[in-house]
């Protein structure tokens, strides 16, 4: 039986591309959503083995943690637009155990996504980046510098 996937992505185009790729590779995308309210409804009415979710902010992480508390064996893959999670005010320790995190530009390599889905369902797998960068320009920033940057970015969106 094919792994059943709940896919949560803001962009409908990206959702369709990922759905088609997963379906082509033997997965069954049972539900798709572009917002967490609808995704919460789907999560309670649809059976799925893995969650693939775009990490857009802390709410995405909270959603995944809530779903994992209900479905302990659920695989979770996050698609993150940035490597330095401190820019979201998040640390890797806050992710559900066994979660796999993929840098968004890397999902064009669908083998990484497929492997991440399978790995996320393994018992005892640690939360980790899939294909982590060798260097990251924000690694050298202190936490205070990152917080200052977050405040500036937050003000720019107000």
C-alpha cells in the first residue's frame, strides 16, 4: 500500500508540482491544503502516514507538533525557505522527533523528498536537515544579531 501524504503548502502551483511528483513515485497524496485551519480539519478526517509541510512560521511548527501528539508514528517533513531557523525564532530542538527538514530549493531533487518522507517514519531517527549546507552565511551571527535582524524584518512587514 502506498504511503498516504497530507501536503500543506501556501502556493497552489508548488502543491500541484509536489503532488504530481509524489504520485508518480508511488505515494498517495490524500489531502492538500494551503492554510492551517483547513489542514486541521483534514488532519481529523483523513488518514495519512506522513505530513509534508512548508515551514512558514512558528504556527507551522506548532501545527506539526500538535498532529504528532495525536498520531505518534506519523512521519513529518518540513520544507524550509531558510537554513538558519533562528530567523524564525525556532531551534531544531523544538521539532517533533524524527522530523526531516529540507531546504526549499532542494525539493527540485525529488529523491531527497522521497527519502526524507521514508526516513521521517523510521523509529529512532533524529530530527535533521536533509542535505545540509556546507556553509551558511548566517552561522557567524550571534543570537543577538539574529534577533536584531528579526526585529528589523518584522518592522518592514508592518
